[in-house]
C-alpha cells in the first residue's frame, strides 16, 4: 500500500563486551530468547562456558532482532553455535524460517526484506546498496565521500522508515547504522548491481585519507577524540584493509602503519596481522619509503609480542632504509628503541645525548620528552626520576596525554618499588584522571598493576587478586604477551603470599618456561627469585640459595639492579637460608648458583620443583 512504512520491533538487550560469566549473560533478553528457542528444537541445549561466547556473538551479529534470533536458534539441531556464527558472517540464507503457517511475507527474513524493498523508491534502493559497503556504521562525512546520491535527504527518508538507526553520543560524531541483516540484504543487491568494486575502492580511499589526518592527531591534544572515532570505525578500518590486501598494497601499508597507536590501544595482535600481511608481500619492496614507515610502526608491536628474532631483523632493515632515504628522526627513534641491547653504559649515554640534541635542534618537544623518558631507564635512584620529571613536563606541553599517562605509570611503579608512597599516589591520581578520558586499555592495565602492588603492600591479597585478574584479562585481550607473562608471575607470588604453594609452583613453572622460550632474561630472573621464596616455604634452602646466587650474578651481568622492595624480599630469603643451613653452607650453595648459565638455572629450578 502506498505510503506504508517499515516498522521494526524494539531490539532485545545485548551483553556488554566485557561480560564473561554465564550468570550475567543470561540476564540479557537476546540470550534468553536464543537459549529458550534453541532448547525447543534441541532439548539438550543449554548455555555453557564453551558456547556462551559464540551465542553472545550470534545475538550481537543479529543486533538483538527477535525474529532473526529465533531463526538462528532454530538451526541448533543441525549446526553448532560456532557453525551458526560462521554462517551468519558469510550468508543471509541461514535465516530461512521453517514455519508453514506464517504469512508468506513473514515466513523468512528474506521474504520480509523482499516485501519491504519493494516499498522503497529507486534512489532509496540505490543509496541503501551504496551504504551497505560500510561495516559497523558510518558518519555523514564518510557517506558523502563514498556515495553518489543526495546523502542528507536520502538518509532522512530512510531514518523515517526505520531502515537506518541513528546513534548520538556526547564526544562522538553522529553515526548511522543498518541492522546487520538489512546491511547483508542490501550488500547482496550491491554485488548483483556490479558496482561493488568501485564502491569498495572509494571506501578504501576515504579511510586512506582518514589515516593521514589521524596519524598526527593521535599524538596531540585531540587524541582522545580521535581514538574514540577510530574505535567507532574499527570495522570499517578492517574492511578497508581487507580490500587493500586484494587491490592496493601501497594503501594497505599506509593505513596499517599510520594506525600503530590505535593497534596498541585496541588490539596488538590485529595490528601485527595487518602490518605482517602487507610487509610480507614481495611487492612491498617497490615502495621503500612507506615500507620503512610500516617497519617502524611494526617495532613496538613486535616488542609487545616479544618476537625477538623478527624484531631484530625488522630493526636492521628499517635502519638501512632510513639511512638510504634520510629519515634521520625515525632512525634516531629506532636507535633509542634498541639502546637496551647496547652493553656499554657510556655508549648508551652518548646515543641518548645525540637523540636529545637532534630533538632540541628541531624544537621537537614530543621527541625530547620521549628521549628523556628513555634516558631515565639508563640510571637508578633519584637521577632516574629527574629525567622522568622533565619528560612529564614536556609531554604536558606537547599535550600527548597517552604518553604522559605511560610516563607517569612507570614513575608510579618505580616509586612504589622504592618505597616512595607519596610520589606514587600523586602520580597514580593523575593517571587515573587521564585514563577516565583516554579509556586506553594499556593505561588501564598499568593502573591495575599499581593497585595490585599497593594492595599487596597492605596485605590485602584478596583485593590484589581481583586487580591482577582484571589486568591479566586486559593484557590477553590486547594480545600483549609480555604484559601477560609479567602479570602471571606476579599472580604466582600472590598465591605464595596467600599460602597456595601448589598454585604458586604451577604458575612459576609455566611462566619461567615461557620467559625462557621468549629469551626474556630479566623475566626469568624475576620469576626464579620468587621461586627461591617458594623453596624457603617448602624447606629447600639450598635450592633457594643457588637461585639467588644465579640471580645476583645475572642482574650484575645485564646491569639491572633490584628496586628497594624487591631487594628487601631477597634479603629475607638470604636470611632464611642462613638461618636454616648456616652461613658457610649457604655461601657454598650461593657460589655454585653464580656459576650457572641461564639454561642450567632454568633446568635446575624446574627439576627441583
């Protein structure tokens, strides 16, 4: 009938992204509907820890639309929930109803959409096809850049017909979305029209331009707004990179490298995937300048993942390209990244001074701040804090709130471990305020690490465990392997403090093996020092003495001095050893430990436990 509008029933509530328990997930209407309808066709179906993630993703994929959820749930007698989700990601055909009693236009989602489609004008149909190229929604600006029609008027018309949803939030651009099943239907029409390739190319061009604008903004005063915008566009970024992978290598290199900060905040593994995808293509050698940028962007991600061999080969190639094309500032940044591998303190100091001189000569406040932050690690005690305080001042001037939060976070941990609780609390308060705005996962993990340490100092092990588990969850979500291992090692010590010796031993064993496999020497040292504390608890003082002897020798070799609180803990281990075995026997065991190699120390610790 002319003038008839399409009406959608209100969507059902969906679980938040961080909901991880069955009890909580079952409180949401979409999950309740799916499980109820699934149980009608398969009586044994119920929500479990194995299927709850896929079930939740099915409901999210279907935008909480009741009819769509019912149709998907009706498939559990022939497909697992994982298989249903996979089919939904690739095909509209799964949502075919089985009821013969319903009206023809309601028998299937397709029939319903066919009927609705026929009510639209030709310009509206064309516009919907073009909009279907967007994944996860769009802004007015992006639609005007990609689509060919009168975007504003057609958007208003489709909003009135409930085909487009409007999302308005403070601090975000107005976004528009289809229900996913509507988008899939329109996308099928787009593919049939033969215009898909040209639309995907325009979509890619838009996000290539967006990456160029975003890159400097992610380091400046508007980074909070830009990070929020990129989180909103994450599905579109993936879609653009997917098309670049097939058609435009140069664009793929540009986008993936410019979004390095976004990957660090959103998902390190995904950043690694895209950068690796484009860098591994032989044809990327034809774009040496952008290849150098992509290699540089890959370095911090490889460092997070502790892919040591790949990191070193990437450093080597990137330095060669930077030298060849005169990227002096990036070359110095890379040298600063690798300064920790230079054994000579004098050589490191000279390198830091060169970097600082270069940044000062070019009046680059941001690079001066980063250099001073890095220089601080070259020193101990109050001298380190002098450099970090200067870095903090400059990060404020540069208005790089994320780097400021990271520098403050390292200061918090240093102050805590050296007993300066007043400084730690002052910096912690500022980081907390910054992260309320940043909503940055890495910064949140740093905060949780500090809260864990404070709770342990106070003897509140239950609260420390809560913080530590949340920190581990964020590290694993980001894909930050090293952060995850350090967190687990701390959780092992927490278990030891609580008297859970079996749990502590299991955690130490697994963690030290992974640190050893990843060639992270200080990680092995830290974990074996805690293992020595475990040996005291289980009456094995000789093993503890050997491990402390090895740890002292290794720390001296790699120039990594223990902070005060950790040294106090080791002093207690030594005192306990001497009390149990006498000073002469302790010294003999300690000396034997000092002579062990890394492989021997790991094997000794694991065999003895």
